[in-house]
C-alpha cells in the first residue's frame, strides 16, 4: 500500500473507531449525497461547451475524546479534476478535507491539524446553483495549522484567528483518481510549508443581521511575484418576510502571489415561499491584470419535508473576455446520525 493510501486509510479508520466507541465518548456525524449535472450550453469558446454529470459525497464527524477535547474530520468523494470534455461520473477521487483535534478552552475554541480557516462568507453562502462560482476563488481550505475562535462576551461577536500553510502532506492527494500531492515547489501564495500565513475575522450577529470584517496575509511561494494581502467586509440580513440578502466585498493586493490586484463584489438575495426558494446574485471581479469579469446567477430550489432538496439554475458568465451560459440541476440528500 502506498504511503498516501495508508495515511488516508488511517484517517478513515480513526473515524470508524470513533463510531464504535460512540456510546462511551460521544459521536456525531453527517453528510450529503449530491447528484447533478452542470452544462455549458453556449460559449464564445466552443471547446467549453460540455456537460459534467457528477456525484459528490461529503461527510464530517466529531468524536469526543474527553469533555474538552474532540477529534474532528471530513472526507469528500467527488471528481477531483476539471472536465476537459463532457463526462459522466468520472475522475472520482476520495480525499480528506479536514482532520484534527479541537480543544474547548471556553470561551475560546482551538482547532489544530488540517483545517479550513475563517475568511469571508460569500464563497459558501451566496444563494443559487452558481451563486458561489466566482467568490470561491478566495476560499481558504485544506491548510495545515491552528485556528482560534474566541467569543467576545455576550454581545461582542466572535474573533477568529488562524495561522497556517497549504497542505503539503500525503493528505493533499486523493485515492482513486489522483489529484496529485501538493509540494511547496509548485508555488502559490500561502504554499510555503511554514506557519507564516494568517487570517483574522470578526463576526457579529445583531438581531436578523450578521456582519463581518476580516483580513489575511499569504506569504509568497516559490516563484511568486509578491505576498498577498487581503481584506473583506460583508453582511447578511433576514427581512423576516421570506426575503434574505447577502453582500460582500473583498480586495486583494498581489492576489494569489501574482503581484496584481483584485476586487470581488457579490450581492445576492433569495425569497422563500413555502417549500420553494427563488434566488438571484451578481458577482463582479475587477483585476489590474485582465479587467472585469462578472457572473449573473438565477436559481430555484424545492425542499422536501424529509430534508431532500432539488434545485437548479442558470449562470451568465463573462470571464477573461469569454462569455458563456450555463445550466445546472441537482438533488441533495442528507444523511447522518
């Protein structure tokens, strides 16, 4: 067995062992199965007109070791490479997204291991099938380090701080289809093999409104033109009449270590009426190197009483001067215990 398989297998074995001892230690787990299709139906680049029929399984668990120490982790099974042509449930790989220990230091929570630092929200919370597609560019995930979430009193919000570097262990690869192990030789902001990258965010809830401000510093990797320094601010609001909205703006100097600047602005909203939800969002990117990109996303979703959700959407992209239209639909089935 290869070292990569052994390491990931060990992580999965830890999950299974935690499950067996659930009665003694406390164990929670859950996940989702998503089946869908994502199709580019029209594009200025004819080679991009492809359909990707996919399946994704995401699982996460927490197992209490003591009353203050918890083992946590997450495993994903999905297509781990970008499609180069139309495909159906292909290029599937299994990888560990998170794995570590969490310490309850009330009022603070310390997480150590392979983590996902807190920075921004639009990359995860923008509504619609394609709502997060461009904001995902600045998501922080699959890094090695430590994060601290500190509750600032009853009304002071939460301060989140993380120090980290891009995962370059065997857990950065995948089983099945190989996505390839990350190494510091490939460069990229934050891919330094050292704890010289930091993200800070303050999040506050006030009634039906949640707002946040944050900053991050990613040190230049091998061959990069510069460090990256970024800042973000945003809010969500529930109007208590079915309408919800999200707005976020993020600016980066030396984005991705390129030396160029980038500003992302996202505005989205959704309206729930019974089991139906309708959404729309706009994301615009202004870069010093290539000008302006944008996305307009429209979506519709239906939630069944058993938790299963069915949804779809349309996306109008203009990226790198190439305009394209996409259609997608998916069913998401939750599971767990």
